């Protein structure tokens, strides 16, 4: 009887031990399968997230010296000049343009969808404010002429209506680069703006480096004038303060008009005065015009006019023309880099990269997505 009791007791102990082992195994398996791994959704959900700081509002200083706050990304933009519209196209925000200036449709470098936007007026004579208000713009981009035309009036009226205005100008090549960076910031496209500005700086630096290597004995004297309708005069001279005039100096030549002080950067002078001031010193005479016909007529007329023979450059056959404005490259905006190389090639034909290859680079790198040539 006693032995049977011991046997039963041992049996119970064995059963209990088996139950403990089984319980441990089951518990271990459950623990293993429910513990989240480092990549499990449970841990991902509980991990802290980093939120990028909001880009807007932003504050910029425009070329009129005004502090302008942009509260949100501009979505409905009026731009009054083609050269600034070109930059917006390069930045990839041309779809935000709802209104344009009077002369923008004549810019061959812009796509048709931009040139066909609603015309609201001009930098020079002002805007049709009923049309402007109807477009509900959240930004207007204008040229700044120091209040000489309708620029100051446009700013004042827009401020009364609560519409931000960015006023832009370019007294130097470097100003054009800064405009690119400023617009990149305004539209949140700093990377694209940086690529364009970087290319412009690279080309400008190459010009400066070459110019610095020109010996003083080979430095030429040049004069830059506007192609006159009447070659007898008066003639507009590009003097100190003009972006185009500064390009003569940038390429390593000397702009003779810088030797005198005028009350404007575009003084109008009689032919006799031009001859008296610079006739014996002018190595190169460069004419500019917004019209190819007028430019050609003026260059040919000066070359063949006995009165102009008093100027050294004319006597020696060094009279050249550069087309300005939207149909050429001597203009504000990115194309001015090509215009700079045109001037460099004219004054020093063998020292600089050809302007045609610079043009091709600009078109291929930045204009090709929207410019179809022509």
C-alpha cells in the first residue's frame, strides 16, 4: 500500500514538471513572436519625426532698396519685362504668370503660352489697374528706374491694393546674377537659380581673368554709342553708370566716356563734341540699337561719312554693331553674358571664347526646355 502511494506521488511530481516546461516553452515562443523588430511598424510609429521649417513667409530687399515680405509661394504673377520672364521660365514657374507687360509678346526667347498672357500695361506708362485687379495677382515684378517713369507710381498703387511688388534693375553684369538669385528665393527655386547664376558667374570670371592678362600696351580705347537715326547727331553715348558701358571695361578695354563727368549715364552729344573729346583716341567704335535695320544703316553710314573720318576708329575701319534688346543678346537678364562675349570678340577678336559658343551653352543648358529657336 505504501509503495503504491509513493508511486502515485512520483507520478504527480512528473506531471507537474512537464507542465512547467511546457508553460516555459509556450511563453518563450509568444515573447519571441510579439517583440517588435527595429524595422517594425510599431517602432516606426513611435519614433520622433523631423519636420522641415516652413519656407514662407520670406523677406527680401529689392533693387529699389525696399524690404518686401512674401507670405506664401507666388501663384499668380504679373511680370512686366521679357528678360525677367525668361528667368521665371528657366526656374520652371512660367505657369504662374497670369499677366505681362506690353513688350513681352515680342520676346522671341519666351514660349507662346507666356507671350499670350493678358497684357496689363508697361514699366514706362503704367498699368491698367482694372485689368490688374481682375487677374488677382499675388506678386508684380517690375523694372526700377529710380522713379523716372511709372515705376514709383506702380509700386505705390500696388501697395495700396495689398499686392507685393519686386522692383529689379541691372546697372552691372553682377546685378543680373543677383536678380537670378533673388527670384530663385522668392519662388522657392534656389537650386535652379543657383545653377544659372553659377554659370553666369563662371563666364564672367573667365572674362575678368583674360582681361587681367592683357598688357597695358595692348589695351584698347573704345567708345560705345547708340546708333543714331541721323548720323549727323546728336548721338547718345553710354557713359559711367550704364551696365553696357561697364562691359567695355570688363573685357579689358577702356571706355573713353568714363574720362568725363555727365549728369546722366546716357548723354547726348553733337558729333563735333565727340570728335573733340575722343576723336584721336578711339581705337574701336561700337554702335548698338534695338533695330537691326537701324543698326546696319548707322554703321554703314558712319563708315562712309567724311565727317566721321575725324575719328580714328572710323578711319582705320574699326566700326562695329551689336544688336540690343529682346532680339539680340545685349539685354538685361541671362542673355547679357552672351552680349558681353560679343563685345569682347569685337574689341579683342583672338583673346576670348567665341560668343556663338557661349550662346549655344546658354540655350542648351537653360533655354532648351521652352525656347524653340528662331
